[in-house]
């Protein structure tokens, strides 16, 4: 009687067998009090266009391994027709799920991409404003007006572009450095208090963008987190491979290098004063009440 061949365990998938995904993280924060001090000049309203900003962020800040990651999901054994998604809610007394470790790493990686000139890639700054400053691409020096080292530099350029017709027309803005520094400011996260079950987003209204974006993500509603899980798994079902997912155990959502995710910043509270007299310029300078910026983040 011939021997029965042994069943071989499934082999891990090769990197080339996964598909990259493009995911809206359903996450956004606002930065308020964007007071601009001008040399008594008038300008035009900013348009309602959404700006895309491309910046590289570490995939390992979203997913560490098969048991640790930023977002977790499960298909409860008692209900095969639905699934649950959590992030901060998956954290117990310890961080065995890796949420705090990932969140801390994501704050650092995201902040570096938004505010440090070292984040430049291939000669283009970490903040790529080509989609909104594209009109300057045809000029010999056009590229320098599309790449910005920091999100604060971009905001100053965006204000100048709409008030004075050019992203480098900043001479009439007397507090451009203060605007940049306020938006770029940060603080180091304290995982035990910043990333905990039932936590809330830092109350800062201007800076701490990376920290507050990550807090908003991990404190997001279950509906939004389920949307994130669905987007990833619908685009690349192979991320469900080689595991028993019909259990009550939570597992981390796999993110990989090459994936693209989106987060949102909304600039609000624009106001203008005459730097020489201190008077307001409400009659001849107009701005919308808010402006949204979509951060297009490619994971590396």
C-alpha cells in the first residue's frame, strides 16, 4: 500500500504576491488661529481646491507583525456576517497588541515627513504642492515653488499665493516665521496617556499635527475603522491568507510598503491685521473660514 504523502504547511506569501492598496484613513484634525500679519495689503479669496501633499511614512508604524499593529479587527465566532474593528480599544493594561508602539512610531515618522527638511526625496521636499502650485511648472525655476520642506512653509506659500499671486510673495507677511513655527510645533507623545482606551485628542489648536492625527486615527469610530479594514482587504484579499480568521481573536490590519493612505488637515481661523497700525484688514482681505488639505502618504 503506497504511503500517504504528508500535508505540507502553507508557505508565507512572497512580497510580490501582495497588491498595494490605497486607503482613506477617515482621519482629520484642524489647526486654528492662523492669524496673518500683513503690511496693509489687500488680496483675493483662497479657492476651495483640496491640496494633495505627498510624504513618505514607515509602514512598520502601521503594522509590526502578525500580532502587533495600529488597527485590529476580528470576525466574532457568534456572528459570521459581521466583523469588529478597534485600535485603542484593543489595548489592555499592557501593549501586547502593539498599538502604543505603532502609534508612537507613527507620530515620529509623520512629524518628520511634515516638518523636517531631511524628509526631502529625490530633490523634492517632503511636502509636495505641485497639485496647487502647478502653474509654475512651466517656468525655469518652477519646481522650487512646488516642493516645501515643511507643512508650515507650505501654509505660508499657500497664503501668499492666494493673497499676492505667487507662493514666494511673502515679503508683505511680517509674521511668516511665526506661522510656520506654530504649525510645525510638536511634543513627544506619552504612550500611557496619549494612546489609551477611552482617550481623547490633544487639545492643541495649532500644532502637534502628527500627534493629533494619530490620536484621531486610534480613537476613531468603529464605523470608520471598519471602513479602513474593508478598503484594505477589498483591494488585497491576500492579506487574509494563511490564518484562521474565524475566531474571536483580534489581529492587526496588514499595511505594507507601497500602500497609500490619506489623512486630512483643515486650516481654520484665518485673520489679518496691519503690522504697522495693529488695525484689522477685514474690509480688503478675504479668506474662507477653513481650508482642507489632504495628506497623501506613501508608506515605505
